[in-house]
C-alpha cells in the first residue's frame, strides 16, 4: 500500500516531545495521508469537520496505519492539534 510506504519514511520520533505530537490537519481532502511539509507534520483527512467526524478519522488513522493509540489533548475544534500518545505501560 502506497500510504504505508510513505508513512514509513517519516521519522515520527523527531516530532514526539513529552509523549505528545503536534500536527496540522486538513479535513475534507481528496485523500487520507500523513506527510511532512516544511519540517512539520500534516495529516490530510477525507472526513468533513462536522460532528467530530474528522477527529474520529484522525484517531482511527493513527491506530490502523501506525499502530499508535492517541487522544486529542488540544485542538478539538482547530486544525492545529496536539495528540497525546497513549502507551500500554503496566506498573508491576
């Protein structure tokens, strides 16, 4: 799948700070795709920004394509988002 190959080229580690990821979202796009533009992450989503549809697609995208569980920490109604990466670390 082409999307998967493009995603693998992006080093997400350099964008993750304190367990959070900053990105800009463009809803109602012709494709769903994560890209690097001008040194920043940008996520194009096919979903419309209505009734939380784009936010839900964002969360599903990270889970399905990257295997990351995320929640929106900031930017629920904004194109600029801060995502918190949820880890399954269990305390012994």
